[in-house]
């Protein structure tokens, strides 16, 4: 472990010119005053919450000096100084985010959807196409969960390795220049206690990727000091076993003080060069940092820091020490530094006021429009006094937010309900227009709106003829993946046992030997960072297929899927995309493990992703093909018991696509519609055949995708015909089946066509017991389906269908 110290002899180097040093001082002062003013804005009630980067300024400036065009940052919410320093954040934009201003031009990171301190650059043009990432300073969109920035960081760095070593990617010159890009991560000292941090560091050491992780160590995690977080109280000491040696690969570890300007410049320059040229991961442990205002606006650090510690933080504040450095080296005198600070303070005030004025005036304009419309409506209302009272109260609101305006208008419309339509027509029209605008401001972009959205991908049917061979289902996937690896150099796959043995179900058998380890790769047992590896590489324009071996292992990576990739398009309002495809398998098998169908969990947590549930491998291949043509993230859940079932090999493998969001009618019928998916399709189809023998014709519908769900109203049309419906799946009661029922009953309004109560068929509330008997008594069987349908028909016509 190297301890970097100040090296004054470098004072005359280009990076340490007097002009550069004073510019760094100016940026530090701007950032510090932004933090101080930001806290006041929260306490004045002009913002909801604030978290700031004061105390971390000088280290972030040093990091910015080592950061180059094409590089990526994956950090956390105290990196404002860095963003100021690389020119990707203005003070006005900083305060626009604090106020939650929904204008994407004013707040390009999240269009007001994230609290302050969440930084992102826009990787996409307005139409959803990629910008030239090599000519930009890039920041992946931040997320709040502690250490959750780390798995994605691994993927951003791994992309550089692929760009350097995969010759097929050489033409992707708007995404990488020979893999020279470094992925820079930042994390607080307390967050290094999270498993995601350790898993990412270990994977980086194994993969040898250009990843530089900076630990901003101020000694605390909110109120809890380091001795409660980290063995030995030092993350760099804990990670000493990961450190590379002359004979073993590993990570480089650098320790440096957060107030030592020259040492910080040297540390970050060294780390950047090492990662960039040699693809060696580096950890920079930045110690002796401070946090002058405490953790956030939710409390004061005087509650948990004693007087001695508080005084130390004042004495060793990085900006105070930087000022001492400038004065002692006669770079500038005190008057010059005072002038720089005064100008920085004035700049912050000016840009803060501009941000507030722009934000507030837009809402005030809407407020004035609403007040005028309320008063006009009052003139024609029998409840004139109440409407005018609403208008007067609204007009007197101090620091109004959009909610205040809309609440008043909605109350007024309710009050006006008994008046003539003309009395409220203008107010209602204004409200409807605002509803559209507010959907765009607060609810839009959960899914892609580009020409590459899944809904825009053209359906191409699979083709067969009499000579089409009958093969194991896994062979269809194997052939499809082989073709895709051949024609698309951006496509690659990785996961546990995917490489040498070709995955546990053999869909990649022999493909590593044919296409190389970079394209078909084994990983360690580390689902969280497998997902992160996929997110980061997808953010850089590649098309990863990340394998999670079994569906129950998805839990290890669920946070990354939910908090990062699923909401990425939403939280950047179309500014970034990561079209990761997660491949996994579940449903029918025997036993508590690997047999689950936790669709309810997936549907609740992965809104923003496409959820594909193919019934067989032919459908799965068509779904993969459609997804690779789209720009949306997805999870494909294959049927675990379907790999060795026989299927007909399509003639146009690699060309056909499944229409995502379009159910398929597997069997036509007239008496009951059964809506299902995945392995249950075979169960239901077998039951349908038995029911036909006793005179009951059921219509079987495979939804194919749960998200999106039936964009075409196919299920509703079926129910209009049959007037009865059963939703069947292998999830627990009230989960996937309830979701399907809600989508159909509410969204397709089929309740008016139902002659019988809608029913569900589900697994038991527990995980399936072991053995074939355990499967039979835990999950829906053919007999369960037959009896459920028969019971409905008995109720319809007890004479024709007497009780069993």
C-alpha cells in the first residue's frame, strides 16, 4: 500500500501552474458556498431535503484533473465538486435539482425526479439514439442505496476491457477509443461495509479492469464512527490482501490525506494512468476528510461528535488547508484569495436566485392562471363563495408548489359538480391540459419512447416446413445464440457455468470454444455484480446477456435491477439507457429451491423492464431476437423443465421475432378463457384436451410477456366471447394471477361481459415440496385445472354438468 505525500518539487508542472491552482481554489469555494446556501434553502422551506459535498472538495478536484473525455463516473451524492470541476454541472443546475425543477434543460440529470446530489450526464439524443460518448465526460445516473453504485462501476470498467480486447468492436469508435476509458467510482467510508462493495472489489481484481474507486473517509457513517463499520477502522488495511504483488494480480491500493492538495493530485494522476494504460484496478483511500455541516439537513452532527472532533474538523478542513498551502507557497496573497471567495459567494447567490426564479415563476404562472379560472367559474356557480374562497387561499400561498395549485382546482371541480357544464368548462379544460403536462413531468419515460421500444419492433413469424427437424428445446437456443454471436459483435454473455460447459442446461454448449472467452464467459458466484457487469456494459453501448442461473438467485441481484436498470430511463427522463437482458429459468421442478415462480416480486420491483415468460425455447429465441433489436432492459424466464422437450427447429432462426406484449391464443374455445404463461401452458393445454372430451371447450391464451401486458386487448376479446375467465400460474396466491386479473378486469373493462366470477389457479402459498409428489401437491396440476373449469360450468348448467 502506497502512502502518497506532498511533493512540492512538482509545483512547476503544467498541472500545477499558478493559474490552475487558483482555478481549483475558485471551484472549491463555489462548491463550498453552494453547500452552505443549499442547507439554508432547505431550512427556509424552499426545498424538501438536502445532502451536500462539503469537506470533500479538494479530493474531488484532484479526481477531476485525472478524469478524461470518454471516462465514466459512478458515484454517490457528495460528488458535486467533481461535477462542477469537469464542467458537467452548473450552480444553477445544482439548485434546480434541489428545488425539484422538472425542466430537463434546467436540470439535465433527472428533470427534478431525484433529490439533490444525484448526478448524471445525458448519453442520448432526444430521439433516444446514442451520442458520441468518447467526446464527453460521462456520469452514470446516481442511485441512493449505499454501495449500489459499485456493481455498475464494475460493468463500466469491464466494457473498456471488451473494447480493448475484442477486435470485433473496433468500429464502435463513438463508444470507446481502444478501451482507454477509466471508470471512476466514489463511495463513503461507511458504505464500504456493504457486501456489494466487497463483491465489486473482488470481481475487479479477478477481471483486471480499469476501475478506480475513491473512498471518501470522514470517519463516520451518519452518527456511527469507523470502528463500528470496518475491521481495524480502515478499509485500506482490510483490503490489503487484495493488493497486487510482483507475482500476483490484484488491485493497487493508495492511501492519501483528503486535505493534502499535491498528494491528492499525484494519487489520482497515478491511479488514472495505471488503470488507463495497464487496466489495473485501483483503490484510493482518502482519509482525514471532514463533513462541516454533518450528514444532511435531517440533523446536526453536534449530537454525536464531541468538541475535540468538531475542532479538529475546523482545523483540518480541506479548503482551509488548501488556502494555507497557497499562501505558504506564495502562489497568491490573502487579499487575492479573499477576492476569489467573495466572487464565488456572489456567483452562488446569483445562480441560486436564477434557479429559484425560473422554478418559482413557472409555478406562479400556473397559479395565476388557476386563480383567474376559479374566479371566472365562481361567477356562474351556485357555490360562488366557496369557489372564491379556494381562489383567495391559493393566491396567498407562500412558496407555492404545483401540488397546491392542482389540489385547489380539483376541489373546485368537485364543488362545481352540480353546476351547469358551461360554468366549469374552461377550468376543466385547463385541468386536463395540466394533467397531460404533469404526466410528462412526473410519470413519463418508465419505458422507452424511442423508435426502438419493444412495442415498435416488427413481428416476424417463425417458419417451418415438413423437413424442419425435431430437436431438444435447448438446441434451438444454442443455434440462435451461435448465430447471434456470429453476426453481432456487441452481443456477449456471462454468468456462472456459462462458459466452458455452456451453461447448466447446455444452451451455450461449445460456443465458448468457437467464439472465445470474451464472448461467452464464466464468472464467480456473484449475482449482484453479474447484474452490475451487465448494467455498466449496456450503458456503454454493448448488448450483454447476463445469466442468473436459477430464478431464486435473482434475489441477490434484485436491488441492482430494481433501483438501477429498471428505473434508469425514468429517473433520467430518457437521458440514459441500459438495454441489459437478464436470462434465467424457473417454474416447474421439484423442491424448495430452483422451483419457484416469484412473478409477483418481479412485477412489483421491476417496472421499467420487459418481463418475458416464454412457454418454450422457440418462443424464447424469438423474444431474445426482438429484445436485441430494441433498446429496453428485460428479463427472460425460461422454463426449467423445457430444455429437453422436443420442439421443431424454425427455418428462419435468428430472423423471426415474437411480438412483445401480444398474447397468443394456443387453443380456441367458447366457454371459458384460461389466461396463463410459461410451463403452465402445457398443464392447461393438457387439461383443455381432457375437458373437450366431456364437452367443455376452453380457450387457452399464453400472455407471453407480463410486462408489457396485452397491448392489443386479445384477452378482453376472448372474454367477450366466452364470458368467463380463469387466470392460472405457478406463483403464490394473489401474486402473478392477481396482477393478470387486475390488468384485464380494470384496463380492458371486461367485467361487463362476465357471466361467472373470475377465478384464479395458483400454487400453494409455500415453496414447492421435494419429489414428484411434492410438485403435485404444491403446484397446479392438470386435475386442478379440470376441476376448476368443471365447477364453473356446473354453476352455469348443473344439469349438463352435475357435481363431481
